[in-house]
């Protein structure tokens, strides 16, 4: 599922009064250094200040597998990957890779007629539809013990989907009512922008209007405008409306727009070349975090220079499909990506084997996969989160893990008990490290910029760090790059409040939230990379090793 910004995904479970509190966090805090700037970013600015001007670098292609990228954005157009073997707009597969006019990448959730999937179901809903067909004429009393267990699992899923759809419908009604009450209060006061004092002096015997006036008063005191309040509440209506109408709707059928044989997970050549799609906000934001053009005095700076962004669209507003994820990975690998960012995830799998094969294909071709850990405040050691680095088929000694995979949790800029973003998933065994993911300022479609929050934002920070390492140290393998990042994390000493489901939270050491217990740091990672002897053959510019200061580092194993 495409991971939303915090204000959208999490606001509706929080007190409304706290949603618009203003902060003084710098727009580029993810680039800053804790010692020098007071914010635990990844020290990117410190790195660039220390890099020798003549230090060589190769261009690295980073694939953004997401919901779409605005390749014409003022801060991205100069860093977009363009297929050198394709002639734009001629309707011919010039490079014979099976995809016509794939100039900026490919879209696996579009049809040949130009139509695109925008909204889709969650995977749990698709599974319920599948099982409904399988069990529609079955007498449960006649099932074997094994079959009855599967049937009972289906009924549990079915109940969850029905309950969630009903809950979403109730929330739509609630937020619609709040919006109507807000409008009524503003109209009664008679001002376009009533002050907090106006609202405090507002009197009514209608409890709904009284509650709306208190919400408005608190939000306006925190700096919000009436337009922002309305937009936020409408966001709630739209969010839950989408859940009810699309995500949990067992009657929805959108795959016909694509025109593929969905039953064949290994079908390759379907989709279209519209890599922007109907809503490219999420993917454009992700792309900017990685590589928005640095030093152009426009908008913001990405983590990495010497990067080209390849756009691969396969994530709708709903859960991505395993077939599309597998094909997106394979497409990115085949067309030259060295790093792939995947800011999406879901709680159920349809065909994990197909995705596992694509992950192994990426490993065989030395491509690093970076994935967001999820925004459910859950322990990924005890809860399913797909896709992941654990292969479905177990070996003699249990499940094997992909060594070219990095799982990323989200760091807050706040520090202390709030050092880990409250929404972030974690896991001492299944999350590798953390990266900045709260209030991240980046590109959005139409030459715009906005702050989003989520592990969706933390993952591209790490993808950008990996791309920097691969551009300056191209002889390092994907596995070595992962080892470099993990062995050079900055370990926060904070004791953080982890808000586990069903509790108000408990205090645990930040170091217990991931394998490394630390935060990715590009300055330290680049120093570490300079001490490692690469395992790959000599690169195009023939250099290997050499630390940040331009001196050869000590050779050895990571």
C-alpha cells in the first residue's frame, strides 16, 4: 500500500486539536549533522563540504518503484533517467526490451489504451474474493481438519474486511458531519477567518457546533487557517471514503484496465509508458528526497548527486500486487538500476514466490533493494509485512534472507522519547536501521514542495546514501554497500516511547528497535567505504578505495 503522509494516515486517530501545531524544524533537517546543526540528519551537507573537488564519481541509476513520478518537475527534470535506446513517441520498441516508448521507465498498472489503475483493493480484500469463490458451495461440516482450518482463516479475513469497511463508512459520516459543523460555525460568526477569541466567545446550545468551535479554536491557535482546517477534515472524508469504496470493497474490479493475464505471475510485457499516472505525489516526493538537483537554488537538495531517477509505476491507492512488484524489480534491474527504492508495503501476500525470484534476480545482478518498514507502530519481528527479505521457501536451517535488502525505520527530529517516529514499525531482527522520516520537505507534482512523513520518506534517504556510496565507490558490491551503511550507523542513546497497539506505549532503548540500533550517516559511511577493498571488477574510471579526504584508506573486510 502506498504509504501516506503522517497528517493523512495518522491524523484521524489523533485528537484533532493537535494536527496543525507549528514546528521550527529546518526544511533540510535530513541533510544536517547532529553535532554541527543540532538535528540528527545523515550529515550529507558535512560530507559535501569535505569531499575533494576532484574526487571522481560515476552516475548511478536509482529506480523509484512507486505510484508515479512527475518527471517534468523543475527540481527533477535534470536528474531523470532517460532510456538511451528508445526514441520517444514513435510507438516502436526501439531497444527491443519488450516495452514501447519506455523513455523514463514503465507503468505496470496501466493499459495499452492509456488507461491507468488509480484505486485498488487491499490484498486482504482480494484474498477474501478468491476464497469466496473457492468456498461458496462448500459445507464446512464436510471439510477435513486441514481444509476446515483454511476455511476458518478465510472467515476471519472476511469478518475483518466487513468490519473495516463498516468502520470506514462510519468515519466518512463522522468527518462529513464535522466539516458541516465547522462551516456552520464560521458562517454564524460571519468572518472568513475568525480568530481564536471569536471562537471562544461563540455561544450555542448545539453540542456538535460547540465541539466544532473548540476544534477550530485550538487549530487556529496553533497557526492553522480555516482553509487548512477544511482541507484536513476533507482529507479524512476522502481517506475513509477511499477505504470504503475501494480498499475494502469486494465488488471492485479494476484489473481489467491493465489487460494482462493476472493468473500468470510471470507474464512480463503489459502496461504502458505513463510513469506519472493519475497521482504522482508520493513517488515524486520520494524521488526528490533521493536526488532533487543539488545546488540549483531551486526548491530543495536531494541526498545524492551523480544520480539518475528511473520511474517504475506499480503502486495504486491500495495494495500493490505481487506480480507487478516482481516485474517492476526485474525491469529496473534489466535497464541498469544499481539501487531500487520501495516505499510501500502490506500485511498479506498473494504470490511471494514471484517476488522472491525477482529479489534473487536483483541479487544476482548486484542491485541493492531498499524498503520502508511500514507505518503501523508494529514490531516486524512478530507481524507480517510484505514484501520482505525472507524467502518463502525454507532451507534446511530455516528461512534465508536476501543480503541485498535494507529495511528502514523512520527517525523523528524531536529526539528523546520521541526519537523514533511514533508511526514507525521496528524490529530487532527484521529492521536494519533508521533514517529521517518525519516532516521531510521534498518535491510534489506541478513544481510544488511539501512535508510528508512516513517510513516512505526514510527509505529514500537510505537509497540516496547507498547511491552516493555506489557512485564514488563503484567497486563495492550491493552487499558491501549494505554492510558499510550498517556498520557506520550513529547510535542514538535515547530511550524511546514505543506505542505498541493496545497500549499507551512503553520505554525501550532506541538501540533495541533495529539490527544496528542506529541511524544511517552518509559521512561516516563514506569514510568506511574508503577502507573497503571492492569485490567488483575495475570500474569505468578505474578507481577504488580512497577516503573522504582523498587519501587511500586501510584495505580490509567490512
